């Protein structure tokens, strides 16, 4: 079922619960169909390349990735379930993300192991494979028709997501102990009184370790 781009913006902002109802409809109007409202402050640069730096695109890969993750997490499951079709003219369409092909060719093998889907070269972190893609596979970016998904971050509240991710990465010892206690009490309420049961304690250690 084909639906206007404005409706997808309404759905996305409602699903992410980052706007009030009034703000949602105001945003939907500004992004209506051809997304003219996204062109403020020179944000829709259409990925102009600096003539002096042929391998430079004025678009943040990290923020584009965050924007896509928000779209993929909140909007796409609903779209797929209802069998809607996002028009290609809509900025939320996957093909309008300049980095989409690069991102789809990044393989996370393990916690500290990434592999390039193009040349199979291995890397120790996502940062390194991003740099590799920028330098070795820049020619595979679709800069002719795609746009910078990071330009949508204002509407998608990417900064909130990035800040939340940064805060979660810092371990709070007190919170860890509290969460472990809650896990033990909720999942294994009798463990506290059956210290002689080694099997039960083993299960508790595996499931509630911090």
C-alpha cells in the first residue's frame, strides 16, 4: 500500500515518542511529500564534495547511522507489518541514505572483530572499518542521488540517542549491584534461603552476574 511521506513522518515521530501531538503534525506539514522543510540552514547539501578533497563527503557517517537505526527500530517494523510502501521520493526511504550500501557491507564477526563485505579485510573496531570504507571503497557511495540522512537528526533526536548510548557505556557499580539483587530476587526468590543448593546458585550466577 502506497502512503504519503508525510504520514510516515507522523508515524515515526509518534512511535519514537519524542514529540507532542502538535509538534508531530507541525513537523509532518514541514516535511510534506517532497520534504521541502528539510532544506533549512543548508542542511540538504545533496552531498556536495569539496573539489580539493575528492574523498570527502560533507555528511556525518555516525549521525547518519544513528538516524537510520532510529528509523529501522521504530518505523520499519510497522511499515513491514502493515505492508506499506515508502515512496523513494521520501527522505526516510533506505535508498536515500548515502551510506546504506557501506553499512550493509560491514560484518560484525565478534565484539572486537569486523570484516569488510567488499574485500573481506578484518578490523578491530567499527571506527577502523568506517575509515577503511571511506578510503578504499569511497567509489561505492551513491552520491549522485542519495542524501545525507544525518540532516534528519534534528527531527529524529539523534543527540538524545547518542548521549544515552554514551551514558550506558559507563558502568555504575552501585547500579550494577542493585540490578543484580533485583535479578536474584525476581528470578530466583528462593535462592536466598537455599544456599546449600549448588545447582540453583550456579544458575543464579550465570543469569544475574554483572
